C-alpha cells in the first residue's frame, strides 16, 4: 500500500476523532432522549473504528480487542439497556434546560478551544499518528462534563457520563496506543456495571418520584 | 518468614472478601450470613498481620508477577480497612437483625447487603495492594459502584436521591482521574518504552525523575481532582453529607472511616511519583491548599447543622482536610501526623456512626434538637457518643489533639509550600487554629446537648446488651488507650510510611 503514507494515516485517524467530536455536538443539540441514545451508539461506533484504524496502522494487536469490546458493550448492550429504560419513562424529551441549545453549543465550542490550549504543551511529545486526538479526547471529556451539569434528565446525565468515558478511551488510544490490557478490561467492566446500575436507578427514580427529572431530587437540603 | 506464607497471605487477603461475597448470595438465613462475614473479615485481618510483618522485615512485598505491591504505606491503609471492617461486621450483627425483625427490610435482601458489603471490601483491598495505577483506578471506581446501592439500601426517596448523587458525582470525578492515569502512562511510556508494566508503581518510582514534568503536572492535577472527589475535599464534597446521612449506620462508618482513607492513599501514591518528576512544592501545595479550604469551610458548616449524621459528615470533611494539610506540608512530622490523624479519625468516626445508628433506631429522628437525655435512655451509646465526640473535637488528651498538634507544628515550622505562598506567611496557621476552635465549639455544643438533659416523652429507657456493643466498647477503649500511649508497632508503621513519603 504505497499510497498509505504516514501523513494520510494521520489524516484518517484525525478524521475519525473529529467525527467523535461532531457526535458530541449532536448529542448536546438533541432534545429527544431516544435520539441521544442512538447518537451515543453512533459515537461509540466511530470510536471503535478509530481504535481499529490505530490498531491497523500501528500493528498493535490488543487495541483490536478493545475495539471489539467497544462495539459489544457501547454500541449494542448499553444502548439497548437505555432504550429499555426510556420506554418505561413518561417523558421522552428534555423539556426544560438550564442552558438552552444555542448557548450550550457555543460553550462546547469554547471547551474545545480550552482543551487544545491545555494540551498544547504536551502534544509535541506524542506519537505522530495520533497527536491531535489527545486534544480532541480532552474536549470530549469536557463536553461530557458540561452536559452533565446542563441537562436534568437522569438518562441524559448517564449518556453524558458515557460520552466522557468515550473521550477517555479515545485519549488512551491516542496518547498511548491503548492501556495495558488488564486495565482496559477493568475499565470496560466498570463502565458496563455503572451503566446497568444507573439504568436500575432511573427505573427506581421513575417509580418513586414519578419523574426522572433530577431537579426534583431536592429533598436533601443542608 | 518464608515467601510462601506471604504469598498465601496475599491471596487470602484478596480471596476472603471475594469468596465471602459469592457465598453471601448462596447461603440463606441471617446466622450463616453473619458467620461467613465474620470468618471472611477475620481471615482478612490475619492475612494483614502476616503481610505487615513481612513488610517490616523486607521493606516491601511484591507478588503475582508484580501485580501486587505492598509497602509500609499500603500496610497502614490495610490496617485501617481490617480493624474498621471487623468492628463494622460485629456491629452489623445486631443492627441488621433488628432491621429485619422490625420488618424494615425483607430477610432476602440481607443477602444482597452482604454481597455488596464484601464487594466493597474487596475493591478497597484491591485498590490498596494493586501495583498498577490503572488497576487501582478500576478498583476505586468499583468501590463507587458497590456502595451506591448500599447507600440507597432503605429505598426511601431521600436515600435514592443520595445514592444517585453519589453515583453521578463520584463517577464523573473518577473519570477525570482516569484521564490522569492515561497521562501518567503517556509520560512513562516515553521513558520505559511500550511495556505492559509502564503503569506499575514499582517501575514508575524508579524512573520518576526522568518523566516529563509538564505531562506529570497535568496528570497529577487530574488525579488529585478525581480522587479528591472521593475524599470529599471541598469543591467536590456535596455528595458526602447526603450519602452519610442516608446510608445504613455500618455503611456510613465504612464510608467515613475507610473509603476516604483509601482515596487519600491513591492520592499519596500518585504524589510519590509526581514529587520526583515535578516538585514536592507543587504537589504538596495543591494538597495543603485544598486541605485548608476543606478544613475551613467544613468547620463553619459544623456550626449550622441540625442533623447529627450530617454533623459527623462535615466533621469528616474537616478532618480529611486537616490530614491533607499534614501530607501537603510533608516532612517527617507532617506525614506522621497525617497518618496518625487518618487512623484516629477512622476509629473515632466509625464509633460516632455506630452511636448515631443506635440513637436513630431508638429516637427515630436525625434532628439534634429532638434527641435529649441519652445518659438515661441509652447509657452505653451515650458513653460512645461522648468519647467519639470529644475525640473528634480534638479535646486533649485524645489522640486527635496530638495529631492535630503535629500537623500544626509541621505547618508552622515549614509553612505552606513555597510555590503557593510567600515564605514566612503565618496566615495559614492562624486560620487553622481559628477554625479548629470553631469546629471544637460546634461539635461539643451539639453533642453535649444530646447526651444530657431530660429525655422526650414516649421514649423507652434502658439499653440491652448485644453483640453490637462489642465494637463500641472496643473502639471506645482504643480511643481512650491512644490518649495514654501509641503501641510500638503502630508507631514504627507510621514512621516507615512517612519515611517512604518523605523520600526525595
């Protein structure tokens, strides 16, 4: 494959990371909960593809395993669980937002700039192939963090958390070509269990409070 | 001592809670659940003793192809996990049985409780002995997952709320720590090359001086914020009072006494590496600054509490902040004071939550104003509350006063690390003293109000002796004993651990 110069490989990986970032913005802009879940599944698919590409270009076997696990856990299992949870809910949209969509998107744009600013001093040390992905990964983590604060439905908060996790995984792939396998397996296990637990919680909140609006969770005041 | 004995001890340390957790799902009947629990925790304590001896003899223990690494620092934490875990197990015996007898929970749910309790223990032990920073992260996140249902165990509205808040805040916080771990790996790969051991503490400590300071600085900030959320340092503390109030008393005791300590341990571990790559001034300054903020704010929050469980929760934030100041300032005295403070706080706070559990069961309220005349209603509990309260208020001769004094001495002799304040500033010392007095007065005022006075009408008087009183008496006498002397092996353990931290 003579056409596959390192330069083009970098471009392809950058493209994959950029698609992840793009889906983040789509999730922030989306009000319908089930569409958010679909977008999250899409983002995870992009993540798996990017990881597989990195694995292919660098010939690192164990990233393939992580990519396959991403497909199973984050593209298939977790979205299914979330869909099941959403079906039981009486509200399917984010109705009231603390920060409206246009303002959220602007803030997210600023967060991306912040991420590039923070990582600027350390990016030159990275591998050539995935240099810019580290900044994008931090941007995704920050956007997930922001979404968690700005949205009120338990499901959206959960998706935001998973988005952060995707960003972290991209960061691990980008910065270091994956973590040691034992750590990666552990992280997957934790994410899966966290998602299941949060799903059970959402059901219980629905049963007990008749709502999954976390602003109703205000009985514990100092 | 042979290597095989130590290996056996290490495997028992990890297997005991794991096996007991699985057994808890299988056996039926509360008697067998408690027996499993006690055997498991007994094994844990026994294994710890063997390991602690080996650590004394060899300096450190590695096992299972370098997956496990235990030194004096981890031994201190294991000691706290074991002792507080044992006390909790004994307390659970009477506490949980009473809840079942009163019909608060179905007998079946006891199995779930013990399963989660053991998983919680397992995750904490794993976090303490893991050699890899990555595995440590996984284990600390696992503690969040195991405890979230324990906090929401009563399934009331408030407990669901507290559990959700805890799950979300801690998961998010800890995600940031994972980014820190990734960055740490990123920096170590450049020195060590692409090896699976590049996250191992043993490896990182050797090459720490060659790591890139920019990356490690960033990594440490992320790790500190992430694990700091679990410690409950001030900007990230809002889950803590809710969780402690809603959790069943033995769980609250474990959260306050042990989990916070494990999170502190994770921070100290990362600090040991970051110190050599960046500078002790930077990392120590971060610790001391956040510790000071936590201490100050929590001291004032103590004044306005009307709920005794929240009172203890804020006192936890206060004491953790103080221990952080000790570790941040560092030096032999600072670190020693920090460790001593951690141990004292773990004992006193679990005793306080045991007492709170007893009071709550009798008075059916968490309002301080509605609890009066404990000396006549629950004499043993009154004694326990008084001892733990006085200890937590750091009244001399209680050992918390000693450790506070040590931390204060360290702070006033070397001041906050240079990078953060001007040399010779006396302000932090004054602030610490002032807030110490505020917390002292607040805690003492609330607790004496509960202990004396005449009991409200309709409350049954008298306290029946039960298994749950054994840990109360034991912890109480340990706290009183610490007034008189610190056992030699503990002093040596603390000294060894402080020497590890102070190594530059």
